[in-house]
C-alpha cells in the first residue's frame, strides 16, 4: 500500500487564525472553556455571557470545521471537531484553534490527524511546566502528521465520522433518558416533605485506600475514583487497578443502582452518579457509596432524589479551600423528598427502563469508540485499505458501505 506523505500541521492548518479584542468585540458570546471539552466531544454547552464580563481568556473565534485542542495537559486529549458551532461561540485561549486549509486538507481529516494518539504522544513529549504542563502554538504547528490525497481524506473522514456521529447520537439519547427520568421524579416529589438521606440508606460509607497495581504477580481488580464521576454518570475510563484486599469491605463496593458521591476537594466534591453495571466494583476513599434500604426505597429511585442537589452537597463540605471533605454523617443529613413505597411504584418501572436504555447507549458508545481508535492510526498511516475499513464500519452500523470508501 502506498505510503502517505508527512507534513507539519502548520502547513495544512491556520492556528488561532482569528482572535477578538476588547476594541472590536461582540456584545454577547457563548464561552467554551477547557473543562467543557473532553475526549472527542463537548461535555457542557458553551456558557452565555456578556463579553464585558467574560473571562479575559475568552478570545478565540471558532468556525464550522475547526478543531479545538487544549494546550494544557494535552495527555487528557481535550480535543473536539466543531461540526456546527454557533456564530457567537468564543473559545478560551487555553485552546489552540486549528482551521483547515481546505485546498490541502479535509476539515474532519485534520481533526482525526490531531486526535490520533501518535500526535498526542508527540505533544506530551513537548510539555513544559510542572503544575500546569502545556504546549505552545509552535509545538502544535511543528507536529508531523500524515497527508493523503484529498479523495482518500474524504473517505477516511466519512468512515470515522460515521462512527463519531453514532457516538454523539448515543450521548444525546443517554442524556435525554436521564432528563425524562428527572422530569418524572420532579413531578412526583414537587410537594413531598423532606427527610435526611440516611432515612433511605442501609449504609453510607467512604471507599478504601487502594494499594495500586504495579505489575505484581497478583491479579488486580478495578477501583473507581473521583474522575470517574461526572454529570450524573459513572465511567470506567478513568478507573485504576489495585491489589485485592485481604478482607472485603462490602459498604465500599459499588453495586447495581448504588449512589456514588465525590467527597473530597473543591470542584469535584458533590458530583453524584449511579452505578449502572451489574458487576460490583470498589471505590477509593475519595468517594462515598450510598446503598438503598430496600424496605424504604427502590434502589433505582434513590440517585434521582440526589441528582439535582449537588450545590447543597457542596455546602456541606468541611475544611479549608483545596482540602474540603464531606463526611458520611454530613451527607446523611442531606434533605431529600419523602415518598411512600406506594408512591414510588408509580415511577420505578419507567426509571428502570430509561436507565437501561441509557446504559445500553453507554456500552455501544464504548464499543464504537474502541473501533474508531483502532481504525484511526491504521487508516491515517495507510496500513489499512479504506474500502476494507468502510465495509467493516458499515457492517457494525448496519448500513451500506459508503460510496467514497468503496473506490479506495
């Protein structure tokens, strides 16, 4: 197979092409900060602001087809393709905005060139700074990527884009399932009296202090940490491996439908999530596990009573800034709606169905993302035929092979 050309990123993209100033600026903007972008997607919508009160870092103009790359901690891969940004979107200067030179590179092919793990590895090698390791615009511009003929670029962008479009569709469906569940519970609890969370709990316990796995002979087990819990969901992507405990600590093991609450540190403390897997897993000591008393509440409902109370949980923290802690006893005093078992029965089946649909979306998304990440370096380097990848992806998605992919 023909070997693709190699070029510098600066040869095929304009970096930070348009920046606004206070002298020439819009009245209102929607601001994208670094924390809102995760690996391949926007986790939180841009924040509407008056430009006069926006952070000083709100300066990068973005357009359709641009790629956003966080220059801070590039190993976290906060990279996203802007398929249809709003005209008022402004990004933080913590991002590098890559605008494709479209006579040389397809916009989405440029994105996948930057999203390629090989490019991330290069950026990490150029990091500077201990507290906030970052790369410069010059580092990004000097990075080497593969460049194929434009028709092959289009075909690759179409194949990988089909996977990412399905992943994004799954994310939207998952969020919609949760939103519908919240509406159902809100209607049920609107006028309900309040009781402490401990009323519904069979146990409220912090996790374990793990001994992390370091290539020992012992078979490791998974342990969740605070980075796994975000926006009401629990992900295994940031989980670590630890050595098995000699004695089991059951209250520190997350089981199906358990409520998990981040309990340490400003900015992360108060985040809540529901464990949606059938397999139990340990959590570390920075996370609290709340187990439902089935005599008083259906386990699937308990997290829904807490999802909207993150700000109240944050206020329960004790300690100095940066070292805040949430004790199990304080969390147990959180006021939540009181519902009888008869009242709960009216919504439990609906919530279980919605959560099962959301979990299915998560599992399918993980499979599709793994397939994309496997195909990406093979396609970009020319080691895999485009038509072969096209047939594979079409089969997974249950579609006809893409025309562009059939001819390569």
